[in-house]
């Protein structure tokens, strides 16, 4: 073990601590000095680029569809194809890492992601674009879990909380920056540049990562490939993701396509579960769920992220459709979350090792509940800042959300299981985000229909509310039909606003309920710090 003096003396240099390195494999030796700084930046850039691409194309679909001569519904496959391929690839991270090495897999993922990003911008048709988005999503799969793994192995155990803080900032800010940046690029340049911007970032991240991490490759085990498990994973995850992405568009279970997809997802999942539990070399290590802290941490991460991401989709949708905000204006409202998230994340990362992660997570959930309660009071007449203040406060919640939960999930795991655990927990997070989006948008529409019926019941011939409005509008030159259309639009606006308030109020109560899960975890003073690092060292 290195003494305090040894660690302090090595911190000024760019090479690993020689004392710490004695008897320690090179991939487990903490980095110091400029190597640590550059390594952190490179890994964070790769993660930011990856997460950004999950949402940057959302606001560009009309432009993409128009340029390629297809309908908007066909254009949405640009989003769906990436999500499906990414969701399939993420849980495979542990397997491919053991077979080829974490650094080689990570570098290959960055380079392939960069290549396919360029080819997406060059695509001459929607079919070619979807093909390259599938390949881009598949190559992106291992990047996020392995960036966690490599980052934790780069830091001393006492500073693992700081490592997770740096990593979490990119995963929280990128989904919010995606629509804002995508809208600006589409409006001011052209949609292919939402893909081209990945090229310089990817090449830079790959070059720096190679220069620092190639000599820190992890051990390799030539495991047989579980082709059956891989095939079942593709079937059930692919079916589930397509069902969630297209369910609202196809009116859910009234569509035979959705019924077939849900049947394939359920049957595929059951067979996959049975096969993986009994196979000698499973493609996904489900035995991780035997660890209580991993299981509870993953469940909390998935549920909380599902609500976080669902609201991330719902809020700008409501602002644009019923309040009259542009995509850029709506993106600005969401962007305020970065204010406190960027400022507080390093502070939380530094001091979390001496705190009880359960209290930090509880605080985060309480603040999330407060934010959603404030949003449940929204009206159509609120100002920009009345919409934005809850998002500013949400930055406090996000800064105290990812860091302790990731520490709980990865804490105490042996080095060879970190990549698999990170891949599995990130798969749960991504899938929960898809569920959150589908549930939020579907329930929002259903609640709006209910409120519309209730509001319309007050509109009838001779109504003291309706008649003066009709007379006033007709006096201004509106026809009877035009007047009724305007009134129906006003009713829609109020119905969807009441419905969005309902969804935010429900979210507030669900975050309060999540606190009960937090206290099922055994007490630990360093869940996000030393424990997480212990698994990586």
C-alpha cells in the first residue's frame, strides 16, 4: 500500500504512483497528474457524444423526413433504430470486455461510432440512414458502461466519488443539450451536421484514450459465445423497444403489430431468463441480481430515471404544442438544469465518501418531488421564469442523484464484474427511459381526453359561457364553424395543461414512495466513494 506521502508526491506527476504499482496490475493502478485530467476529459467527451445522440435527432425529424422525401412517421425510425440497437448492445458489455479487453472494446466503439456518425450525415435515403443509425447505436452500446469502468480504475479509492461526479454530469446534461443543439444546427446549418459534429469529438476522444489507456488493458478470457442467449436477447429487447417507441403512434394494443411485438418480447424474455440462468457462459451475467445492493440500486436508478426522462420528453412537448414555445425556447427551459448540476456535482463527489449515501439519495428524491409538485401548478398563463425555476432547482436533485446510486450499484464488486454490472444497470436505465417516455405520453393523452370531455360538458346551446363568446367572435368576423374551432382549441389547451399537471403530481408522489427503497439498503459511509473504487482496483 502507498503511504500518504507517496500519494502526495506522485500527484504532481503524470505517471502512476510507483509504490501503489508494486504488485498491482497496470490496469488497476490509479493515474495522476495530466494523465488523470486528460483521461477524464476523453472518457467524458465520449460519453457526452454518445448520450447526446440519443436525443439530438428528435427535433430534426421533420427536416430529415422532408429532405429524404418520406413522412414524419417514417422519419421517427431514425430515433427508434438507434435506441433498439443501443439497448441490445449495452448488456453485452461484460461479455465482450472479458473476451477482448475493456480498452480495445472502448476504443473500437468510439471509432466505429464516429465512422457511422459520418455515414449517417452522408446517407442519400431513409433506408441507408436507418441502417447506419442501427450500426451507430450498436457500436455505442459499450461506451457508457466502459467509460464508467475505466474512469473508476483511473482514480484512487478515496476519490472515486469525484470520478462518478465527473461522469454523471455528462449523462445528465447531454440529453437536455441534445434537442437544443439539434434544433439550432437544423435551423441554422443543415441536419447532417447533427451527425458530423461527432467526428472531431470522436477522433479526439479516441486519440487521447489510446495514448493513456492502451497500456492499461484489462485481462482477457476466451469465453465461448452464447449464441442462443444472444439471439434471444436481440428478439426480446428489439421487440420491446420497437413496441415502446411505436405504441403511441399505432394506438397500442388495438394494433396487431403491437400485440405481436409484445408477445415476442414476453416469450423471448422468459426463454432468455431461463437460458441465461442455467448456461455455463451466459452472454449477460444475471447472477449480479443476487447482490442486494446492486439489485436495489439498479431498481431505484431505473425508476427514478424513467420519471426523469419521461418528464424530459413531456415538458417541451407541452410547451411547444400548447404554450406556443419554439423548440429552442423549450430547450432553454430545460437547459437550466445544468446550472446547479455542474456546480454541485464536483462538490458532492468530493464529500460523498464521508456521507451516508442513503441520506444523499433521500435528499435527491425529496427535491425531485418538490420540483414535480411545483410543475403540477403550471397554467397556460405562467411566465418563462415560472416554467424555468423548477428546472433550476432540479439541478440540485440531479447532482445528488446519479453519484450515490452509481456508488451503491458498483460498490464492492470485484474488478472483473464492474463492466458487466455497469452494462446491466445502464441497460435498465435506458429501458426505463423508453418505458417512461411511452407511459408519460400515453397517460398524458388519455388524461387530456378525459379532461376534454369534462370541460366540453359545460359547453351547450344557451350556455352562459358559450353564447357570449360566440357572439363576440362572430362580431369580429368569425363564422360559426371558425368560432367553435377556436373554442375547441382553447379547451384542448386547458385539457392538456390539466393533464400535464396530473402527470407531474403523480411523479412527485412516486419520488416520495421511492424513498422507502433507499432505506432497505444496508448503511454504508462510502458507497459512492471507496466501495465503488474498491471494485475497480
